[in-house]
C-alpha cells in the first residue's frame, strides 16, 4: 500500500497537466491558430509594385482631366502613358518591366478617373 501511495500524487499531477491545456483552449478560443497570430491575408491582397502604384496615380489624374475637358477616352494619348517610365528608379528593376506595370496601372487609373469625373 505504501508503494501505491507514492505514485498517486504523480498520477494526479500528470492528469491535471494533460487536461489543463485542453480546457484552456476551449475557454480562450479566439479563432486564431494556436500560436495566437491572425490568419494570413487572402491572396488578393498581394504586393502592388511601385510602377503600378505610380501609373495608377498618374492615370487617375489624367483621366479626370480628360473627362473634365470633355476629351475622348484615350489613355494612350497621354505622354506619361507612352513614355511609361515616370518616377522610374533603377532599384525597381528593369525599365521594360516597370513600363509594363506602369501602363497597366495607368489604364486602370485612367478608366476610374474618367468614369468618376
């Protein structure tokens, strides 16, 4: 009997140690993974390059001006679109890639600016 009484406290401690985290997880369930960090952003919230950001900004401005002056919808007519390298810095990578992204952003911005007036 004395040998059994030595092991009872250890068994009780082991049972409490195993059960406590399971209970706490149920009480403090926040919907986040176990580490407590929020889930990763959705894939749509991807990186937007400086070229696309600059092109979008310039496109909105140009589209608004054209709509205000009752010009026809034509983003290609804008000099900044044709050049495609406004605010280019060599740290952004190749000029050709910058121009592609800039023009795509410019077109989106131009359409939005022209439609909003």
